[in-house]
C-alpha cells in the first residue's frame, strides 16, 4: 500500500512558517483506509515540522506496529486513540501555538466563534492536564473527544481533527486567530484605573 505523505510535509512547513509550532514541537498524522486496513502516517519524534522529508514520515498500523523504519512522534498513542474512536477522522494536527496554548495555561476558555462550522457549545472542549506523550493522556482524549473537531489540552496545546489534513490545518489556524482576538479583546477591556 502506497501512502502519499507530501501533504504532511507541506502542512508541517505551513504550521512552522505560521509559527503555530516551533523547535521540534507539534505533530501531524493522516489515516489511509484501504481494503479494511488502516495505515497511519505520522511525523517523527524530535524533528522540526518545518524540515521534514518523505523518508522521515513513519507508517504504523492502528495498533502502533511499525510498518517502516523511524521513530514516530511521542504522541503516537494520542493519534491512535482518536482514530480508534472516530471513524470520520482521517487527519490530526497537534500544535503548541502561542495564543491558544497561552489560554491552555490560564483559567480562561477559548470561545467558539462563527467561521468554522456550527456553534454547538460556547467554548472549546478542554482536556485536563495529563503528562504529554503518556498513554493516560491518549486514553483521556479518546474518552472525551466525542464529536468535537478541536480539543484544548490543558497546559499543553491544541488538537484539531478532520476528514482531511487541509481542513485540520485550517482549523488549527482558525483557533489560533480566535485565541489571539480574544486575548487582544481581554487586554483592551482591562481597566487600568481599578
């Protein structure tokens, strides 16, 4: 089975250039379904998303068994758990974008705004802090994601999911923009005289 990983490389560069990830943070995956088999293509651990080549992308099955050489992202289990509970999801983007991640470290929630689908709840769903890369975090996200397209990982970052990678990337960008807008709004509404 051939998996086209060029979209992962392009999205990785976009996320890096748009400063939604920095250093060696963040991860991306896509799921390819063929003949009843799921193949997951995921970014490697300890590599910048801005500097990936096709041979860097690691292929695994839905149980995490390696199908190619390389070491997958430390958040592999997080991606796998989402794919196991959401048959409609074929792409996942995990960023540590500055404004959205800043919200994740605060008591303030990110409001859902118009522009990316129907507003079902007033705020983005949050997942309580659990050590990044742990199986416990993966299980918690799998148990709590429901039908959400975004979850905020407290004190960590955000996770966007979609049927395709371009949509997941767009959603990550949109969330950072609404977090930035809400941060600016909050700052402008502070009363320095109090």
